[in-house]
């Protein structure tokens, strides 16, 4: 079943992987600009924490509503074509929002709708990309960790370090400019992806969409290691999105940062995420993917509590760096585990069933964060998120939750 693995350090990455990196870099640069511009735009349209959190909720909802079906379709459709189409649709969507801003017609509802469409496209794009990587690198544990660390680092540098200051600067000049930049980046990514070799054609099983999705769901629920990872990520995402849903208001009102300063805080998070890629590669040589996740969540919990209890822009920058590093370590652990353990013909479906569990809690967390901020104070959801993350990390260390060797669940349809 497995492709032959390349060298674990990927000293000379395959041509297709280099093209995927390039597309990731340019697209993530635009994403970073949008990441800074969207909350700034929301804050100019309303000062209501609940309304702003609803934008976050709508942006995260597709992981729950669209993701599972996206995964099932990715296993049926040519994966490179899926990625290119998703990029082109997202380019048109963000460009439409830029036009609405120019016409002075932008609203919170429109921003939430755009966020929903962008994440829907991302659910297709990311599932296809993650399913393609084992075909480019093989399934060697170290090779997967190295490739995923490099891609995660590329995303962090472009989307977090370079993109947000660029986005906030462009927003200061004209609110539509960072959105036009994001649309351009999606179009460039679609062009670069044409250089990625097409994956083998998906094998037709004769199963309907819902039947194939049910098969992947059963496989996922019976695989203890992946299920535990998904549940740990669900708890962490619930807390993290509660903490960060109204962070733009906390940064402006409690920390006293400017629009430019908010971009620098996001850049600090990206610096940490970049370092997290280096850390994740080395952690994977000594720890299981399952053991890496509680370490990431424990560090994130401490950072959230410090961010809320010591309201200083400088401390906030250090905390955001730690939060960014924890994101990368957790992402590398989850993505690499899925790619190593899931059969290729089920990978797209299982990726998004995993995300349904792991990311499905994210919009709930964002909504909770908005309510807490409106009812109490802007630092309340950050404190609550830190305490909850701490509890999730501690729970995973209890004896009954420690990983045990277990055989892969049976799949009666194939022999692997």
C-alpha cells in the first residue's frame, strides 16, 4: 500500500513538493493579509463583541457543516484539480468583498458569509493537499514529519509573520487593498499548483457519498490513537477559539495597541509558529505524535493565562509567540499521524472526519468567547480558554487516557 519513502530529512524534496510549498507560500501570504484585515474591518463595522464573535463562528462553521462531505468528495475527485478550483473560487469571493468595501456596502453579515465560503474552500483544499503529500514523500514517519513541518513553517512565516503587518498596513491605506492582495494570492497559487504532479486516479468503490463517508467515520471511531488525537484537539480548539474570538477588541481596548500594533502581535504569533516547526521536527524523533499534543496544549494554556493576567503589549507578544509555536507542534503531530496511519484511498475522508471532531468545537468556542466578553470583560474568555486548555492537557495525562499499542481497525473492503 505505502509508497516508497524518501530520505527522512527530505534534503532534496521532490519537484511536486517544491511546487506545493511555493503555492502554499504565496497563498498563505494573502491569507495573512486577510487575517489582519478581517477583524479590523469587523471592528470598524461594529463594536459588539457578540457580532464580532459571530463572524468568527461563521468562518469556523464549515469545518463542521462542509468538511465531512469535502473529504468524501476529495477521495472521488482528482486532488490537484480540487485544490486549483478551491483557490479560484476563493479568489473570486474575496475580490467580491473588496468591491463591496469600495462601494461602501460591506456589512457584518457579508463579512461572515465571505468567511464561511473561504473556510469551505479551505476544507476542500487542505484535505486534498494532505492526501497528496504521502504520494510525494512516501509514508516514512520522519519524512512525513519533516515535510509537514516545512509546510507548516511556510504557512506560519507567510500567513503570520509577513502577511499580517502587510495586511494591517494596506488596511490603513484603504480597507479593500488587503482583500485584493488575498484574491491575487489565490490566483497565483492556482497557477503554481499546475506544476504539482497529479495523484493516481481515485479507485472507484461503487459506494454512494453517504456510504463512503459512513465507512470512513466507522474506521476513524474504531482507531483509538486517531480518535484520542481528535478529541484532544477538539478540547483545545474549543478553548482557543473562545480565547481569541474577540482578541482584536482586547488588543485595542485593554492592551492599547494600534492597528499596526495588532499586526505585530499576529506577527509575533507567526515567529513562534516558525520556531514550532523546528521544534516539532526534533520532538518527533523522540516522542510519539500522541505525546507531542499535551505538551503543546500545556504551553498554550500558560500563555493564555499570562496574556490575560499581565496586560502588557510586550508580554502579549511573547505569549502570542508561545501560542503560535504550540499551534505548529499540534498541527504537525495531528497531520503526520493521519498520513502515516490512514490508507490512501480513505485519507481525504478520514482527514475531514477527524476535522469534524477536532475543529467542530471551534465555532462553539468562538460563540462562547463572544458571550463571555459581552457579559463580563474582554479578558474573561482568554482566562477561561487558558484554564480549559490546562484541563484538557491534564486529562490526557491520566492513566486511562495514556496511549496503548493497538492494532489498526479492520477494513473488510481492502487488504493493506
